[in-house]
C-alpha cells in the first residue's frame, strides 16, 4: 500500500514538472498584443483587496507557492488566467484594474476579475462589495477609451483591440452566492433551475454582445465547473452516498448545455467574431483519474475560504481544491493548458485558445 502511494505521488510530481517545463518553452514574444480578463474569484488577482467585502484572498495561506507571495489570488499559486497569459507568451501578469497607474500598462491588457461577482448584479451582495460583470464591462469601456486617446488613431486602435485575447470566466457565484442561498436571495423561489439558467444566459448574452461592441473579437467563454463536487457544497447539502451533490450539478449543467449554443448564436449574429466555449466540466472530468485528493488543502472558515493559518496540506501538488471552492495551482495548470490546447474535442468548441490566436 505504501509503495502504491509513493508511486502515485511520484507520478503526480513528474506530471507537474512536465507541465511547468512545457509552459516555460512557450514563453517568448507575446502571440497577441494584449489580453483582457473578466470573471470572478477564479481569475481575480487582487481587485477585491481594497473593497469592503469578506471575499478577499490578501492574506496567508493564499499565495503560499506564488513567487510574489500574497496578492489577492484565491489559490496557492497562479490562477487559470495567469497560466493562459504565460501560454500566450506574456512575461508579466496582467495588472488588475484597481492597480493601474500608467497608461502604457493598459495597452498590454487588464484583469478586471472580482471575487464573489456574477452575471446578475445582486449576486454576492450579502458578502459586501464586488465588481459584477456589468461593472467590469464599464471599467473595460473606460480602459478602451483611454487606449483610443493614447493611440490617437481610431482605425489602428480598433484593429489592435480585435487582435487581442479576451477570456470571461463567471457564473459560478450566480449559483453559489445566489440561487443556492434561498434564505438570502429570492431567485430559487421565483424560478425553476431551467428558468434560472435561461434568465442567466439572456443576461450573459447581452454582456458578451457588449464586449463585442467594444471591439473584442477573440473571446473565450468559460463554462461552469461541477459546483456540486466542491467541498463547501458537499458539506452543506450532503451527497446521499454519491461523490457529489447531484441536484446542484444538474442545475449547473442546464446552464452549461445552453452556453455552447449561445456562443454559436453570437458567432452567427456577429460574423467577424470568434467566440468559443471552454468546457471546464469536460476538463475536470479528465482530472479525476490523476490521483488527486479532494480534501481542502487549508483550514476553512465558515464561508469556506481559508482561515488565516500556516497549516497546509504538505503536498499541494496532489490536492485538487485549495479551499472549499477554489482550485490549487496544479489543477489550474491542467485546466489552463486544456483551454489553450484542447485534449478532447469537448474541451473547447469551436476553437481552443491557441486556435483563436491564429485568426
């Protein structure tokens, strides 16, 4: 038994080393002129630090394995967005919208992500301030206006922005911190899971169209992960002897199943666009055979974030979840790489991010 465990651990460590090596090889001149990031805590790299909210990761043990230490990232190391940026060839991470002081920074890209935010405006409001997707797009409009002013050439700037990569990774909180909290939000009393998915997607469609109207053309839209498999939701709802909370995953899957057709519709309505769907559920299912443990790596607070403590699981590369909701860097690494180069056709459709770059 001990030998099996050691062999498994060795295999995982070799796998991680190879992933880091492959990422290192692609770093060089950026493949696109700029990279813009929208989303929630899965991509937030510090925008929430100065907000009045409980949704912050600007304290240890977050950042335990990150070169810059504690930054506001909800993981031990890099986020999915960070790693995609590396794969695109950027040698620095995109600055947060909250930290920008120099106009030259914005021409490379900006991270607008905000922990606790959602597609719906009210999502996450019980925990304090957060920057909803609608407000992230308002911030992006401000940045785009500054880029137009900086470059002083409308035609050039439009073409410049249309060459950039945009990722949007949001929607989980519309379930975790909205629909699944019936004592706080009315949505689950007003809508069935089917109706709620439709309402979310209608709102999401308007937001994504707005992004297109701001001259974004290469847009990767991330589906939701299996929220019913997170340690936090399992502890709240139980699994009835199953691996995950099936009812939650089915609700989320109703959203995911309709997100791909929405992406197709956006491409059809905007013929010069290249929207694509990144299937995080498909990617996550492939990770189940890699020997990860699904116990959180840190001691949890009541809200399933890490408590401020130096006590952590000793081998973070074998853990899937860092806290009750967020992935470890090694899990982020696999997800980012499968988004950039799809392992299976179901991972990304109609394009993976590497293909987006080439258009």
